[in-house]
């Protein structure tokens, strides 16, 4: 059947090539509809409990989407007229930021004090240029002592300050809204940088995080794709030793990516940096099929066959292994649909389309194109590699020693896997070439924590937030959290109530305590709310019906596990010391990302196991042997285990990118095994060779091709190391390592296994 199809293709090459071009252009045109996603929520499924908790929090209080502008004077002095005037002006201008809902700084902080029987509420710093030095020093003392400001909008040493802009996006087109906000803020800050060259300006916050994702995507496209194209051309030229085969294969690489991105793009999806690594993977994977087919084709020509006969024979002997490897690779990438992070669904589906497109193009388009290109003169020694003979001789001669040594190495490396720790930090998703990363690191160093956790603590019904027992509980909880390692600042409603109680008692420090009367507390709160200006109300701390308050923590840049541990401590304290209705887990973007790797691994396990069973069944069916199919399971499984063992030794931090490596590489590492096993089985059944000779035959027929494809695959995935996005970088490194280990296992461990377990059939 396949011989007839190939014979027709080589007789009608122009028809096949032109039809292919039309299909590729028609499908590929859909890629123009793909848009960059500017929302970190894209990494979470709709039923993710941590996302739901965070959205519930956003619904109750002011949104926490924000941009924090940190100001760091070179002389280390915030409290002088020039800098205070800058803060006032920038605070005022920040209200003009698109979709801004609230602006907080030390200048518009609502400072309260008593004046006889009146409560005075005013901006802490106003008309700073007219203040005397004594007045500035008095207000400085207030700022550095107030628990709302210190460690939050002013550093404890007074050397850095911040202006926090709360953003309330409409959410109609976030891909356009986020860049609009960020662009406005950057242009505004740029003007101030010109006026104040001795002040450092640094931008961080949730909205800046959102914007960093499409920025990383654009940088990926500008850096990775050109490098990938050059690398492919170089590797192909040296693998195929000729220009025409290189150009033919390169066209398939481009067409496969165009088909995959085009078909995926027609509905107009939004993508993340993770998804945009798909073309790099497709380009890498598409090469393997072509190398196997072209090497067999050139081998036939070297033996004196015509172009048509050589191609028909090449397709005949490679159709099954190429089909198997394409299907198993596609199945491996389809397991990414089990991921808890939707961007990996898109990545898996795009690469699946690309791999299957590459298979069809390699079987149909490549033979036709090669008929139209000039014939390459090939020596009879093509693909004869004395090193493969030496390698097969060594493996066969020392198979017992190799079996023992590799078994020990494999078991040892797999035993090291538990030493890995799950860790995800959204700031470290981006390398230092993304300004968001460097700015956030600076803010964490000089001003406040760049990670946060929020707790919405329920009271006993409406207006319950003024109940004395409730206030005492949230105050004790806040003090407990302030004592925890890594916590830089705690914002709590109880601090407001203590300040008001002091104010209403003649500013006597002895009354800096919580009011012990519910009605009195309610009156204080009402009086204070009526005195606050528009935009600076208590809705960022208290919900609409006064039945809950938000306690917000600013936390150092700690690991995901440390963040989870901190949250568990908070929950444990609430369980022991608070009413049952107050017990809640923390909610924030950082908590969401802290849990994502663990959730992703758990969700991927079922998919990977199912894919492994399906792939094993396909291999058994193809080689018609349950025993050989079971033997092939070992080299399919152990490379990923060995890779994670080595990762534990050299790094030890497993993030979101590594959590999907098993799914990404499962179908790829199977390729080497499939090609080796099909040649081995063919030698034993069709050529009636012994086990030793069958192994030697497998090395001779596919050894060079497997080495070439592995080099290409490793190089392709290593290109992802250039990505500014850590998920892509880690995924690329681990995938390349796993693929390299797969070749080593297939060359040095699979043959000894066959010699030990398949001797009876020699």
C-alpha cells in the first residue's frame, strides 16, 4: 500500500509539491489571529481552588492589581523638600493612569490627630515645599512609626519610598488594557527621571507581572526563532552532507510549524510565552523523520538505485518506525492536556498538530520534492561508520558489565529524585533582561516585600468587624504574622482602630489600644470614613457590609515551599485561636503560583501513565512481541528518572517548567527505542540473524541517524535556554538532558537487556 502511494508521488512530484504549498498557505494564514495574553490567570484552570479563592477576595475588596513605583534617592534621604515635592506631584499624576482606582503614598496618607474634641484627618505631606525642617522631621517620625506605612510605602530606614497605584481593569480586552496602563506609567516615570536624575525609579506589582509575560513572548520571538533557524541549517548540512537535502528538510520544518500555528490560530486564541515555544519544538522534532528517510534514500542511491527506486525503498523501510515515532510523540505531547496549567494544553496540542503534519509532509511532500531537486552524488561508503561497528562490538563483548554498571547508575539516580524541592516564584520566571525582574529585586532589597498573602477574616454578621472580640483576634493574628520569618509588613484594620482610639482620647499613647465597646468602635469607624477623601476609603480593608476585613502580608522573596509553610502557620493559628468562621487559607497570586507545580505534577501523573500504557501497547502491536514490548519500556522510562536525579544533584529546584518534562519527552525518548527495536526485530525475523548480529545490524542501520537526530533534538531544546522565561529555559534544559540520556540508554543498556533476556530466540 505505502509502496503504491510513494510510487504515485514520485511520478507526480509537481502536483504534490504545488498542492502542499496551497494547503500550507491556506492553513498557515490563521497564525495572524494569535494574540499575546497579558494575564497571569492564564496559567490557572477555571476550577483551580487557589484562583477561585483569590477571585472571591477581589470581589469583596478593592482589586489588588497594582503598580508600585519605588523611589530611591541616591543620597538615601526621602525626607527633604525636593523629594517630598516629587512624591506629591507623582502621586497626583498617578491618578491619571488609565483604570486607576486608588493611589497611596506617604504624601496622601490620611494622618489623623485630635484637636480638642475634633478628629482631624489630613494628608501627611502637603505643600511640602513650604514645610519647615522641624515640620518635616515631625512628620518623618510619624511616617516611620505608623504600622500602615513603615515597611510598606516607606522603608524602615527612610531611604526609599513607594507610590502604589491600584488598577481596576475592565477586563474586556486585557491584552490591550495591560500594555496601555504600563505604557502610560513608563512614559510618566520617564518624564520624572529626566527631572530627577539622582532618583532611582523602579516599577513592580501585579500589573507589571502581567505585562512581563507578553514582553517575554516578544523577546522569545526576536531571539529564539532566528537562532533556531541558523542552528537547524547548520546541523542539517552536517548531518545530511549536502545542500539539497538540507533545504528540503528545512522547508518541511517551516511548513510543519506554519501548519500547526495556523490551524491553532484560526479561532483567534491568546497565548503565553510557554505556548510560543511550540514552533521551536516542532522545528526540532520535524527534522528527525526527514533525517531517517533521507539517510536511507542516500544509502539506496549509493548502492546504484535510481532516485525513484531509492525513495520508494526508503519509505517502505522507514514508514512504520516514522509513523510509530510520530504517533508516540504526539501522544506524549497530548498528555499536556492533563496539566493544571492551560498554556501547556495549547503547547501540547500545537506540537501534536505539528508532529503529525511533519509526518505527512515527510512521507508525501519530501519524496516529491527530492524528485525535483538535483540528485546528490553519494559514495558507496555513505552511512558506513566504523565507529558504529566498534561501538556494537564493545557493547556485545561487555554486555554483562554494562548491564550491572548501568543498573546501579540508573537505580542511584532515580533514588536521588526525592531530593528535588518544588518551587515556583513568579519574579524568577523572568531573567534579568526583563526589567520587571531587576526592578522587583531592587524593591525587595530596599523597600518592601514583593510577594503577598491576603486573609479575608469573617466576622459574626454585618457590622461584625467592630466587635471587640473580633478586633482583638485579628490584632493578635496580625502580631503573630509579624513575628514570622520573611514577613516584611502586615496591613490590618486593627491598627486603624488603635490609632483612632488614641486620637479620640487626646492622642494619649496609653490609649493606643483597641476600643472595648462595640458602639464606640462603630462610631470611630463611621467618623473616620466620613472624613476620608474620595478614593481613599476603607474598601481595601473592609468588605461592603462590614462583615469581614482583609489582613494583607508583604513577604520577602522566599521559596514557594516557604510561602506555603507560612500560610499553613497562619491557618493553624486561626484554627487554634479564632472562631471557626474566621478560619481561612491565604489568597494571592503568589500563593497560586506556589501551589501550581505540585498541582500540575499530580494532574499530569494520570495522563503520563495512560500515555505510557498506550505507547507500550502500540509498540507491542508493531513489533508483535509482548516480551520485547515490555523490555522496551525500560529505556522509555528511565531517562526521565535519571534526568531528575541529576537535576537534584546540580540544582534541586523543580518549577512549573519541569513539571511537564515527562509528558514532553515521553514520546520523544520512545523514538530512539522504536527505531532500534524495529531494526532489531527486522534483522531477527526477516534476515534470521542471531541476537548479537541483530544488535549489530541495528547499530549499523540506525546508529548514525539516531546520533544525528539526538544531536539535533538536544541542540533544538537547548535553544530554549536563551529564553528570558524560566519555564521555557528549565523545560528546554531538562528535555535536552532527558533526550541525551535516552540515546545513552538505548546504546549501552538496551542491547545488554536484549542479550540477557532475548537470547533464547537467537
